[in-house]
């Protein structure tokens, strides 16, 4: 009798696990859309803060289309104006005017230094890079455990605490494949950006690997925009700076 019950229980557990994962992945896609439209432009400031309080600020204008393409150009400081980055799927490039041609970069590097790496700065949809493997719900907050679909992404595992009301992240912990915590992202200050976009305007990060250092990303604008495919090519990287309306 027990021999028949145990397989049935196993099947039931697997069924519930599948349903929870399916529900979690649908929620993750909704979170992506709440954070940004499928095709948009944004204006944001990133502030790197050192242990002694010294700060360095960058202003970035970005364009994103679909779930796999993002282009960004620096508007400030003056020393960075003209630099641009491009991401297509897992491939990333940096364009520096004095060099004159795009340079390949990786997700774990950082074009601005500090704690935000290139994956953070050129973030694609979470649902593109991760699958939900576990979900907990306490009524006020959901905790999603995300597993990377490939080894090409910056973080192997994410633990995402979700604001149930706004269906946006409130905190994300980023881990390596060995389970080491790399950094924590804190999403703050829910703001109505218009066009149905209601999401955190501020993203702060800290890391046990960089004690005393912090970084803040502040979104001033996020709005839908139709964008031609040709903008997301290596030949267009030196012209991204001219696309701000």
C-alpha cells in the first residue's frame, strides 16, 4: 500500500512545484513590464560613493528594444561624453571616441567603476535571463528564487523580494553558483513615470566584497519610444548621443 502512495505523493509534489514555477515565471514577466515598456528611452543618474564619502556622478541616456537590445550613451561628466555602450543578447561593447571602434566588454566588468557592473547598467528583462525555481508568499511580500538559464549571466542565483501591490522588486540578493552573496539591490521610492509605468525610481546597492562602498541609480525618466533596429548595431554606436529628444 505504501509503495503505491509514495509515487502518488511524489507526482503531486512535482505537479505543485511545476504550477508554482509557472505562476512565478508569469509574475516575473509582469515585473519586467512594470519596470519598463518593451521599447523605451530612459534618463538616469548613477552615483558611486566611496568609504570616505567621495562621490562620482554619471548621467546616462538609454534606449531599449524588445528583451535583448540596449544602447546607452554618457551625457555627464564631461570626460565621459561621447562614450556609449551596446548590448545585444549576452554580447556587450563599449565605444570610446578616442579609440574610434567598439571594444568587447563583459557583464562582470563596469564601464563606470563602482559596484554596478555592466549587467546592472545594461539590464535586460529578468525573465529572459532567469527562471523562477521557488516562490514563497506571506500575503504582503513574495520571495522568488531565480536561477540563471545560462552561465553567461552575471549572477547564478537571485533572491527577489516582490512588492505585491506594485508587482515590482523591493530587494534582490545576487549570488554566485557556490552560494556566495555578491551584492544586494534595494529598490526604493515608487514613482509614477506616466504611460502606466509605476515603479521604483531609486536603486541602491552594496556588497560584502566592497565594504564601505555604495552606488545609487536614480531614474528621472522612463517613457515608451519606437526605435529602429539599426540603432542597435556597432556602426551606430558613435551616433547614439544624437538620439535624445
